[in-house]
C-alpha cells in the first residue's frame, strides 16, 4: 500500500504520519523526489481502510493498494486451476459442464421428467430451486423440504448430481445430501452465510450480485476459502445497468478476467442474465467461446405453466436442440465432459 | 393486469388464452377495437409473473400491471402517515430525528463518550454497529455481543434509544433490548431475514440496497408488514452508479417518491451515500429540504483511528457544528423533535 | 398507443379526454370493463410524448406505446436483411468482415505498414482515425486532413476499403473518397450530424453511445434512414456501468436483440469495450458466437508508442494470431468473406 | 504521474523504462524500497495516456495521475470564484439566479406570456429552446431561427437575459444576440462544438452528460476555457442509472464536489433530472440547500399542450407558488439576486 503525500508537507508532519503507521504494526519506507513524497507500507495491509487513511490524514493526497486484497483465491498465490469434483463430474479448466433444470422444483413428477430429459440431451448436473428468493412476499417461494426431497429422488433416478440454492444458514442441515450449494446473487454479500458454507464440506456455486464488481465477487469467494472450503465455482449471471431491453446485462468479460485473477472455475447463467428465452442460445454460445467452464440453463417441461421465471426457461425440446449445437462447440473448443 | 394482443390474432386463440387465465382462477374481460385487442385480468394478480405470461403466450404483445404489487405499504390503501414510536422518540411526518454514532462500537468508553456528546449536540437516537458486514473477511467485524452490551450501557447513561444492524436471523434473540433493528443495504433482499423481523415486535430501519429500485424497496418493506410488523422506517443511502467521485450516488428523489407511494417514514444516510466527510453537511441540508423525516449520520470521537468507515465520519465537534445549522433548518421546515 | 384510465373516472371527463385526442388528429376508441377503462389511439403516434399525456391528464393512470417508435429500421416493416456494400466487401447476414487498424493514423508509413499487415492476416477493411474525440483538450487529436490523405494512400496500396470517424458535419466534404463514415459513440445522439450523413451517399457505421439503450440506437439509425440513406451498420462497443475492471461492459445481448428488431448489420468493437488488450481475443470469439456480422479491432504496429488507446491495441503479430483463430470460427459458423 | 513497478523487475528493464520516458521529454526519478519500486514522472503529463503506459510496459504494475488533468478550471490554480455576468445578472457564489421558461419556444405569444409571468414571479433569466435535440426524428424539433427571434422579442419586452441551446457549430452566427449559449447534455463531449463556443465571446451553460463523470464535465469545461472563454456555468441535470421511477437520478453531490474542484458557478436543472412535475419543488429546495448557485426550471403556460417535455413542466401558477417558497430559502441561505 502506498500513499502519495500532498506537495509541500513539512518534514515534521511526515514523521508523525510514519510513527502513526508504525504504531499500528506496519513498517514504512519513504521515497522523496522533485515534488513528490511517497510513503510505502509493508506488512499485511488487507485490514486497512484505504479511504479512511486518506480522509483522516490531511497530508495524504491519495493512496493505492499495491497488492490485491484477496489471498486464498489469488492465482498469483495458487497458480494451478482448481478442479471442483462433484460426484462423477469435474468442473474446471479443460472440462465443460451444463447444469440444467427448472427455476423451482414444483412436484416429484416434474423434476423427474425434466431430469431424465436434460440428461438425455447431455446435461451433466441438475438444478432446481426448493427455497426461492422472490421480490414479492406474495409470489411462489418453493416447496422447501419437499422440494429438496423431490430433487434427491430425481438424482437417484438419473444419477445427475444436484445444485440448489440456500437462503440462510439455518437451512444448512437440510443440505447434507445436496451435491452443490448455490449462494444466489442477492446473498453474494451475506457474509455470515458465506462463512457458514465455508465451514460446510460441500462445493459452493457462488453467483455474482446484481451490482457487485468482480473484485467484490472474489472477496466473497475469499470468505468461503478462508474458512477452509476451496471447492467454489463462480457464476456470472448479468449485472444491473440502465438498459431495460434485457433483465440484466451479461458481462462476459468477467470470464477471462476472473480466470486471470483467480484459480476457481467460472460458469455462466444466460437465463437469468437475459430474462428472455430467445437470448439464451446466442448468449450460451458466446459464453463457451469466451472461455467459460460451464453453463447453467433454466429448462422446464412446461414453461407456460412454470410457477416462476417461465419467461426465460427453455422447454425440453428447445434445450435438446440447443445441446446438440453446444456439444459441437464444446468439442470445437477442445473441452470435454459432456456425456453423450 | 392487462395484456395487449398482437395484431391479427385469430378468435380461437384468444378464447384459448382466456380459458387458460380463467382456469387459473382469474376473471378476464376483452376489449376489441381497430387493430387492438386488450385482455384485462381481474382478481389478485400479485402472484402472477407478468413477463412469463408475455413470453409464454405467442399471441400476447405485452402486458402491464395496472395496480402496484404492494398492498400493506401502499398509501392508497392506508392514506395516513405511519408514525414509528421508539421509546420517547417519534419518527414520521412533521417530526425530525437525527440518529448519530459510530460505524461500529469499539469499546464501552468510546460509545459512551460519543453518546453523551451527540445527545448534547441534539441527536435523538444513537447508532453503532456490533455486527458489521465487511467486503473483506480480514477486516474488523465488530464486537458482537459485547458491542450490543456497550451500546445498551450508552443507552442507560444517556437515555438515547439505540439502532443497530442485524446480519442474520439467528441473532434476533440478542436484539430484545435494542430499540430499532437495522436491516442493512446488502440484506434488503434477504427475504428470510425480512420475514423474521416482521414477526419480531420491534421497529425496523430498512436501508435501500445499492442496486435496488424504489419499488423493490417497497416490496421488501411489504415483506415485513405482511408478517404483522408495521413499524418500518425506510432509509435512502445512495445507489451504485458509474460515478466514482463518491462512494454511491445519493438519490434524493427517493424521498418525495416514497412518501407519495407509501405511508412509512423516510430518512437519509448521507455518510454512506457520499463516503466523504466533506459531503455530509451539504447532503444533510439537502435531505431536510427535500422532505426527509430524519437523518442518520456517522459520528466518531476519533475518526482518524476509527476501525471502519472513518473516511466518512464526522468528529464530535464537526457533528456539533452541523447540528447547530440543522436545527435552524428543521425549524425553518416547521418540523419538531430535536431536543434542544 | 393506449391509455389506461384511473378507477372511477366520471364519464364526462372521459369524453373530454377523447375530444382532446381527436382534436389533435387522432382517432380513439374506448374499451370498458370491470374496473378498467382503456383508451386506444389510432394513427401515427410517433410524435406523441407519452409521458406528457400521462402527466398532463389527471384521469390517466398510465400509457403504453403499442408499436415501436421506429419505422424505417423496423424488421416488421422491412423483413429482409440489409446488406451494406462497401466497394468489394459486403457486410450483413451470412458474411463476416473484420475491420482492423490503429486508433489514429499517425503517419503515412505507419498506416501503410499496418494496412499491408492486417490485410495479409485476413482483415477486409481498414480503420484509422484522422479526427479523434478526446476527453482532454491537451491530448493528441489526430492528423486531420493529412490523416485522411494517408488513409487513402493505404487504401490505394492495399485495396482495403477504409472506415474513419467524422466529428462534425462541416467535415463531410473531406469524406468524399472515404468508404464508410463512422459516427462515434459520443455523437450517437448528435442529431444534426445524423441528418447530414443521412443525406450523404455513403455507408455509415453508427456506434452505440456509452449510456444509450438499444431503442435509442435504433432511433438514431432511424434519423439516417429517414433522410434516405439505408446503408447503416450498427456497432456495439460496450456501455458504461459501475464495473471498473473494464473500460466499459460489452453487451453481447445487443446482437440478437438488434438483429431481431431491425434489418441492419451488427458488428462489435471489443477493443473499446474492454480497454484491455488481453480481453480482445475472448470477446471477439464471443461476438462471433453470438451472431455478429463483423468485428472492429484496434491494431497497431507499435502499441507501446501509440499516441492514443495503446492499452487496447493488438500488435501486428497478435492480430495475425487472433485472425488465424477467428477464421476457423467464422468457417464454423458457416459465414464467409474473410479473404484468405 | 507515478508508476509502481511489479516486484522483482531487473535493474536493466527499469533503466530502459526510464530512458523511454525521458526520450519522450519527461524527467523521471526513482524510489526503491523493500518490495516496491516507484517511478515518478515530472513535467506536463496531461497528454499521457496512463492506461496505455501500464498496458504497454510489462514491468509496470499500475500508474496513477498525481495532479488533476485539468488546469484552467482547477480551483488550485485559480482559487477565486468565477462570477459570470449576463447583462444585468451575475451568476456565481453568493448570488442565486432562477432561469425559467418552456422546453421549446412555440410561438411569439407563448414565449412573451411565459416571460412576463416568470419575471413577475421572480425569475431572472429566460430559457426556451429553438433547436431541440429529440430522440425521434419524427418529434417536434423547435422553430429554429423563428424560435430565436421570438425569444429575443420576449427579452426586449421583459428585459430578461435569454439562454438557449445550440446543436452544432454552424448555428453560432445565429447566436450573436443570445445572452447565454447552452451546450446540452448530449453535446457535452461534442469537442468541436466546445472549441467553437470557447472562441465565441458569450457565456456558456454546459450541462453534464447523462453518463459522464464529474471529471469528464470538468474536462469539457476545460476545452472551453482553454480556447479563451472563461464564462462557463456548469449544470447538473441528472445521470442515467438503473432506477426507472425517475427519468434520471439527480446527483446533488455534484454541487459541493464541483465547487471544491473548480471555480465555476454550478446550477441545477431539477426538471430534466426528474422528468416528473411533482418532483421539481422538492429537488429545487434540495439543490438550494446543497449550495447551488441557481436553478433552471421548465415552465409553460399550458403544459398539457406543450409540444415537448410537458410531463415535467410547471404551469405559471405552480412556478409562482414555487418561487414564493424558494425566495424564503434563498434568503435563508444568505444569498441575493432574486429581483422581487
């Protein structure tokens, strides 16, 4: 961390500033030149509030963090790609997994029908919500424990590992048999939940928040890793912008940037990004080409009757058609893992 | 809720669409004219996913909700202003309350010193975080139970009612003696938490999320009211935009808009909005002029040593000076409640 | 255009509203049902300010445009894809063109060297700025007339058609020999310029503004087409969001959406979107997969010495490597037009 | 400007980097410490593309501008407040001016009626558009030369100085008798226009662009001042965000920030910011309290018939009522200049 001092600061004030830094347990060193004095801090500066130092010390012009505030997720610290193993499936560089299924589990029959169909089409994991965050308190919020139960039945029938969303940490005991715990966009900065899933021995699918930067996403992943769980999959799902033609704006730059800065797998959810069924195929194709390690696609046996998010769900035939195309593309990229 | 059909839809398809609607328990009526056919739904449409209906029915051009999706917070339903009573203090139209205190409670001495000083300056409530949401897992996260304990000591010493943030529902039992439970910006759509505070018999201070619309804020308040707790105070604290000169962009339009659409009190937090101490006074003055019912201002006995958010905290003398100015302004607006 | 009236409006007020509409030259028809009255306007409503009607008529609850406000660019009106012919090159559905070259023309030697190299790598058009919009008045602003002259020399040497940006309408006479006139992002709503290029008989490359919606982009294209020039190429180049890791956020949803709503070709500029050289290849690949009709890629013979935008320019070898990859992808998509 | 080098860079590469800098005409000095090497550039760095240096030099970790890129508008360079004189009216610190009038001049009678009324209510300047930028090519675009003529008649009748928008530099000769030339939000980065109004001897009202940062606004003002015209008034008019309840989000932090960084007057346009008539009074009050030097308020003799922007216009009685309130507030702030 460095601080550039304002021009013309008296020597005495500079020394006071250095003493203050050192009394907080950091080493500092000074470099002075024509018109510029720069104070460099040495030590673990992750806990320092940079803005506060600038605001609280009149002599400081501005400050800048030289090293990233994240350690455990940092590719500089851990250069090899993390591969997340979910029963028979591996998520990470060189592989490609497609997670498919409905927004919410609506009945045992529904989820089993969808699971069988998406597996036949080539999906390697099954998604389905049992606890649904909804903007309105009057909307359908999922089947809760029953939803989890039906999902596990679908797993048993098809062998597909299952992904489902947790809404708060008190639900964790219910997730013992779930393969991947999803932390949704609205919970990306629910730090207590992040800590708890960090202590739970299960892969976590962490979705980027609607208005969160990539650095914040990495810091949230850092919460999970810093508690001992390194099985984290990041998911880009669109950010909130001024554009209203789509529900969110899918930020595909996130894929190469995240893969450069950290060692975790990165997948894309084109369904929630766009909010429009017709955009799912082109965005899925673009995500593969941009280097994603997988996709999460909403698929429903009867979107017209879906109890939530039907507008963006593909039906089973549309998903099958899309997968036929995606398989060619995954092969083109030299990636493996779609079971044919 | 109305749906405008695409031009040239055959009569038979229109009838199928109406039957589908009615099989879901709604009444519909049709109006036809030169080139336009409009289907109106009658009934409680709050649970309908409008976008899904449009996407899933080829004959529908677009749909529009005619009534707001919120009921309990709606001023049309409940025209009188809600006044929230917090021990000796009342928050609502015609009154003006200033909540002051540090970002986080750091020690018993600190919070008691600050409490005494801000009370002397005219603050009528005390804030102070015991559980702090922090972007980094390595940052200071508050004193937890001890923080609550010190806060209650400061309350006992000064008589100021206290406001503090809850981070997850398992903490609720610790909040029995707290006067107002704050739900922070990052938790505005933590729906399970909203439901729990809705069942807890305490006033709630609900902050707008960084990237949430006013309608979403109202829907989150609706969660609390729909569980039986109508003692909710809304708080505008800045939204995330492209501008980087301030931490967030304070949206003062929120005050007149929220007060028009709902009956709840609306306060403003200029400290978190700006992230810069020097902007707190002008934004506080603007908030009063725009019709706010109160302010929440970060104040610290030693901002240069603050363990979090020091960059935006006023020191005790700055707060005192600001309050001298604000009192004149509150009087100018014809509002009461600052204890002099 | 339809207006839904508020509940309980007296018949007399409804009639006054209809008379007002009809006195403005529109026909209206009324549909009434349980609780809803809808007034539909018939006629060319493109010039009506919808918000004003709602605000200015107390009885109106809300209004909605039923038809798009654009005509000439509308795919419903003109279903066939527009193919833009630029000397030997065709831009449009089924084809794929790569426009390459430096941010600005810096010398005759520079642009000729770059032109020869990018042609050899497979680019089919040459870009290079002669008039450069720069945030700072102290930055390099291009070689102006000399820049155009050097660009035309490079065209003569290589046969590549040339694209260059116009900054204001007084420059039009200088653009007689230029193949494609670029209207930059900052000028997307410079309506007088749009009208002038609409009267000039040259293809126009219209870039999306940093904070403009897709509908606004289409309306700006409509300005050009409504003056008689239908040779317009749209270009997505990133929008401004809260994310600071990239210069802008590339919105690839724009490709399928624009191609659905209008009949014009759509290309993508990954260089300005990302602002980072390392992101250009993955975003270029993603754009092809999402259905773009071409790419515009900044390429420089010596990016380290580039007088502007060097941070995002590929050098000639990097461009050559990228093109080798892109050609495989263009072939994979079944598109033609890269000259090998 | 400083550059912090990556850790472990060999001495030889550092020297090459310094030679490169110095061959570009800058002096540099080096400071080295435990783990950090910082290179500081000395000289006028305004023309350097910081990002390009970072991207183009592998050894550089990041760079930072130490001084602001603007000079002429910089308050550090020019500490006294600029007062802009417009015939009998002065705009700047300590004064307060209200500019009122319609979105567009629609007829001689209209503008004269409005001018007389707003003057009687206390406005000190008259606005009215003759050239109107409109999103749609089919919308009303103003009366052009006739509009200017009618505006000057209204000036003659009432003595109010007039403000009106220019759309391109070819119109400048028509603006000889206009008192203040407005450069609209969409033209804030029309750099050729900025240069031309910088050479024209008239006060300029420069509106912030919809998606422009405050630093960009200052750089655009710098264009005008660097051509010799220092009579510039800045205008905050709302920025584009994800919130759709208002047309734009008014950013009142802009007032104290701009007044701190530069010496120019800052006014606020609450009408275009909100897009809703009912929000104009509270936002106008807030702007005064936040320290604005003036307001620009859309006012129409018959908003229900206004040819553009009627949704946000006050009628003459509403404006009169608002002014009665604003006068009390301007007096409260200790500012002068409303003629009563």
